[in-house]
């Protein structure tokens, strides 16, 4: 017994490692450590990433009634290689990226020295409503690592603006 309050599998319980108190069904899954921390092999180890809607300075204005494209950058960092993103798995506000030409552009959009992945999405199919103050993106890398990130938006329709804090 490791003293974590959970009974080991050998004794009919659900603690997958009764020799380590930090590994138990109540533990939080830790990304990238190669350990099933929460004793649930189905728990995804999702990496939280930074994204930039309409990269650059200024507000992320989205007119939900407009047509056109919305660029979104998945920002790379010391701990996340954005150039390894499998663009076909990415969804922004439930929409897939637009597949045209060079779909996934790897460049350093925020000038921090790390490559970022910029994708374009069709505004007409985004699941964003007037008044929304954030929009999120999900996806996987080519090695299967799941990631997600959100950014603030100013979503409006027909000239009625709702301003979000942030950019």
C-alpha cells in the first residue's frame, strides 16, 4: 500500500500502481511523462497551446454574418513544435481548415524564434455567435499528441458589436 487511499488492483481495487502514491484514479494526467497517472488508459494527454486569431496586433473581430477567411496561428513554443501539427485534424470553432494551395504555412508569426502554424478557416461555417468572447481550436500532431487552445474574439452581426477583453 502506498498510502494514497486507493486499493491496489491485486486486492480488487482500482489503483494501477500501489507502490506510488502519486499514481491513482484521482490523480491528474500529466502530459508527456509516459505514465498513466490517473489509471485510465483512455484519458487523453491534451497539450494546451497558445493561438492567435487574425495574427498581429489589434482585436480579433469576427462578423458572424460575413463571408471570407479567418487566419489562425497555432503558436509554437519551447515545449510545443507547431510545425508538427497534422493540419487535417485541426478544427477551429468546429470548422476544418480550408484546403487550398499551401494549406499549412509554417512561419514565425509572433517573432519569438519558434515556428508557428498558420491555417485559414471559412468564416461562414465557424461555430461562433454574436456576443461570443472566445473561440477555440483543437487538433493533433503528426505523432498523435492532442492539443487545444483558445483566444479572445469580438463577435458581432450586422454592425452590433460585442467587445471582448484582450487583443
